[in-house]
C-alpha cells in the first residue's frame, strides 16, 4: 500500500510540474530565429495579404545614478550562558501495571443445528446445436511462416 501511495504522490507531483511548466520562451525563440517563409504564389480571387507596419524603435532612457546605501552596523552582544538541563533517570523497561481481568458480559449460547439445504429443482434446458464455423486462414503476426515443403 505504501508503494501505491508513493506512486500516486509522485504522479501528482509530476502532473503539477507539467501543468506549471511554461514553453512560451521556446516558442518566442523559435519565432525569432526561424527563417521567414517564402512568399506564397498569388492566387487569383484572393486579396493580397497586407504588409505589417514597421515599429519605431524605443529610445533609450538614461536613469539617474543610484544613491549609495549606508551600511548598518549591528552592535555585538554577548548572551548569557545556557543553563544545563537536569538529567532524568528513567528505568528501562518501564514497569507496566497488571492487566485487569475482563468480565464476560455475554452469556454462553448454543446455536441450533444448521438445516439441510434442499436443492431447488432446475429444469433441464436443451441448447440448440452450435453452427459450424468455416475455417479461415488468417495470418498470425509474429508467427513462423508456413513451410514450403
């Protein structure tokens, strides 16, 4: 039972890990590095695909320098010594109290003898004859080929 519970726990953890995983980075990388597809041939009757507008680059913004963070000094403190824990002697094995006598509450009962089971009468039923099935040569996979003798 412990192995089945452990297997179930591992399966749940693996399922959670798979559901929580993210493959957006791989898809974005593939989209950025894949070569552009060749232009499709112009099909009569279909409108041409419009070209995407070019995006203007975002200008770089210079940030002001970060101010220095003052170092915080923590004063050194000495702690008082830890008191010694008292030793407790426990005799092993522990003496157990005597087991109390259990009074019998239920009276002694005698059961009546089991009655004989009378077999029920089932009528005999005749089945119709089984139709014959013609033999069919079906090749068995992975079986040895028939001998050519």
